[in-house]
C-alpha cells in the first residue's frame, strides 16, 4: 500500500470543525441556520473524516480527464456520440458545461473511471466542507490548510459561469442567473441551490432559485417569477435531470434554449458528448481511437483508466448473464446510481428489464475503502473520488463514503469527505527492498 492507502485504513481522526463548517456555509444572514437544518434533514451528508490521495494517483486523474476531453473534442467522436442524441443536443451555442463530474474508483492498478456526470451536484457544499477540516496532528500540519487554493474557489466558480456567458454572449454584461430544478425546495441538494444564489449575489449578479416548470417564454426572452419584475433570465444554471429538455413541463426552457435566448449550462449537448454511458464504450475502444489519430500516450492511458464497457443487447444476454458477477449494469442516460445494478445482485425479473434495452455493462471495479470511527467502532466504508472540472481542468476533488451498493448519503459516518492530496515524498533508493 502507498501512504495514502495506509492512512485511509489506519487514521481514525475526525478532522471536521463544526463551527468552521457553520461559518463556511452561513456566509450571509439569509443562510443562517443552514448547518443545524442540514444536521436534521441530511444527517449523513458530511463525513467528519478526510480521505487521503496519493499524489501520483492525483496526477493520473488529471491526465485521464485531459485525455478524455481531447478525444471528445474530435469531430469523429462528436459525430458518433451525437448520432443517437436528441435534437436539442445538436446545437452548439458555445458553453462547455459547468461542474462536470468525473467519478473514479481507486483500483489496484490506479484510478478507474466509473462515469461522467454533467449536472454533478455538491461542489459548493464540498468547497465549504474542505475549508472546515483541520489538521489532526503535527505530522499533518499544513495538509488541510484552508489558505490554499480553497479560499479562491468561490471566485473560480463565478469566473466559470462568466466564461459560459461570454462563450455565447461575448462582452455583454451578465445581469441575472436562475438556478432551476423541478420543485427545487424538495430536492436533496436544495441547500446547495441557496449557496449558489448567495454566491452570485455576492458578486453583483441578480440571482434566484426557481422551479423550471414556472418558466415563461415570451417576447423573445425567458422569464421567471422568482426574479425581480422586469428582469429576464440571462443564464440558467440547470440542475434538471431532464437532460434533453424534452419533458412537456420544460417547454419554455427548451424553446428559449433552442432560440439561443438564454444561456443554459450544463446543456443537452454536454450530456450527449460526456454523460451518455454509451460514450464509455467509445473511450475504451483502442482500435477506434487509433483510427481517429488519438495519440499512443492518450490511448494507453484510457485503456488503463476506462473499464471495459459494452452495450447490453438481447443477442448477448446469455453471455452477459454468465459473466454477471464481474459486471455492473447502468442505464445509458442514468444518473445518481438510479436503476444501476451489480451483476451479483440481479434477479431474473430485473435482468429481463435490463436486456429489454437501454443499458450498458461495465467491468466491475471494487472501490477502495476508508476506515472511520462510528460510535467508537472502527468501520470500513467504500469510497469514490469525484473530480469537479471545467474545460478539462480539475477545480476540486471530493470523496463520497458509504456502505452498500451505491452512494446513498444514508450511511452512519459516511457522506461527502474532503480529499487531501499528500505531498510527493522522495524515498532513497537504498531503502527500497529488491
């Protein structure tokens, strides 16, 4: 094991400072009481324990993300990915998509990409959480220093939204942002919507949280009653899971998006190019990537990082069933582990649903683990790493720890955890045994 793995399975320290977390979350009077509310409604959202990451693994994560972004930029890749995408995804207005989420398991041979999400939630919550952890002992001094890049993340996030606006609107001023979802107050991540609203307001941008179903498309502009009277929606921070904007309730948003009347991010094109699970098949097809001129270095990296993925078809049903214990099955447009199944947990009735179409089979990559203290009992939890990115650049790393088949935020001692990347330590060759 490397040092990070040793610490993850040996350090039981609780490094979260609750008062500092309260200060990080409640940055405005309108947010007062958020932490106490979360403690009641989201008791397992935040872990009190940090996750450690080896610097070489961290470097490989960034390299893999950059390689994927280079492949996605290829015209041949886009033509293939968009061939089965909805009509809304065919439009390219310029924005790249905010808060892309690359999720990894840490396997024995390094990081393995599990999926890519275009509406990855939790970045603002995780930024606050990371700034609220503290060093637990002298050897850790400085590793959780909140004076690092974490203090500048708010500005980085706002600059990302401004960049999206400028990609479509040029030098026109960004006046208003609407954070949208269906019934946003009822969403599990609704506290983050409030944080996003306050972030925009603190940077001089009019902002509101609104129900996407209340949007109105009229006079060539997009309107919402949550914004002050007379102010149209300039930019939509889109948290919907209707990735194609095809549901009847979202007709106004769809119309404004297709007319280019509102900047929408993330958007249907980003989902089609990145988050459709069928893209994992393409990213792992070495011969296809070679035919497109992808470099040997990028192909070699993707062969290691992207687990083998294949489309589930009726013709393959018997062969896949025989190998099901080594596979994980996911819907091609799925999110948040919904309708995803470990092969060794399948029933015949679920299998019939999967083989009816719309699923991929991914080689099973067991997650690594974090040992945490739960009421005085040392407990092993599974963990994954999420990289929040924009334009291929990693802005923030976060971990999610849990028990069970998928991340569920219902595990005692689990939840979001800050990721501490260990410093690169040089070991003299004379100390390494043959």
